[in-house]
C-alpha cells in the first residue's frame, strides 16, 4: 500500500587504457505498489527519480497499472527500462518450448510499445492542434495589418510543422532497455550480457552480436554466417535468441528440476 525505499551500493567497472578502474555509486531505489488504486504512490515517487524500472509479468502482460506507470514516466519525462519478470513461469508452470517463449516475449514487447506509441501519437496530435491554432492567429493578425496598410515585407515566412522522431521511445532488447528476469530465482540479464559471453567465445564484436541476438536473425549451420529471414529458403532454423539464450536457460532449469 505504501512505497518503500532502499539504498544500494553499486560498483561500476570502467575499461581504461591501463586495464580498468572501479567507480562507486549509491542507487536509491523506491519500490512502489503494483495495484492501480495506489497510483498516487507512483506519481509521488516518480518526481524524485531519474529513471524507472517498469515490471511486467511475462504471462499476464500489459495490465491497467502498467499503462498507468508508463504514462507517469511519460509525463515526468523519465527514461524507463522494461523488466519482463517471472520468466521461470514459462518453463516450470506453462511448459512452453524456447521457440514458443520467444514468440510470446516478442508479442509482449509489441504490446508495451503500442502503449508508448499511443502516448506519442496523442502528444503529437496536441502539438499539431496548437501549431494550427497559432498559425491561424498569425495569419489573422497579418491579414488585419495588411488591411490597415502596414508594410509586411520584413516579416518572416510561416514556419513548417516540426516532426519529431519516435524511435527512442520504444523498447527493444538490442538497445539494452529490456531486461529478462526471474525475481523469485534471483537472476536477470540484458542482451548485452550474452553478447559479451558469445562475443569472446566466437571472436565476434559484442556490438555486432548484440544487434542480431534479437529479432528474425538466424545462424546458417553451413556457412556459419548470420542470415535474415529472406535467406532461410524454407529451412526450419531457430532465431539466435532462442538458440543462444533461451535454450541454455531452459537446459539449466531442466537439469536442476529433473536431477
């Protein structure tokens, strides 16, 4: 019913020319209630914070409170991170295969992005309406001055409506703003973690591997090259996220729970 705060020590290792250095930070985390009836706790906490972790149940998906929290982040101009929690449910409770889980996760992220897109569209409609109202006022004032015979030669031309990019608003695992987690089992990761592990093992740059670890990208077993959907030629290959990430997590759970 009430928010609770905790201070966490965080040591960040930064790579330098002589090896690396560690910088210490204190992260103050405010855990807000998840029920929509206590939205006032969320709005109060958001005004104190620099960012937000938005937790979404992997199976329940977008709920009323999810939209409320995302809207609060939008209003307060916070940069949210999407945390897809309870990943263990897909394995132990719902018995999904890694491929089924991947498609479910993709749909879930699309649902959250649809919410963010609605906020953007609503704001742009308001901006467009204000721009048109201001333009009509300027045109009316100009027509009135012309009717009075004032010189309009030095007046600037009307400016065009300024479009804004919306790609930075959306959640995408390859951009590092989506985390996959299981709070009850104490683990979470971003795509960069597996990109770093496999990059060192396969001799591939981490940045390049991170771009293809999510989405319709596949490893061709013959050429050992990453290919897109168009080059599958009907072959039943698994996406890299399924092959490199989910299958390993599923294998760990199968080993622990089975043995």
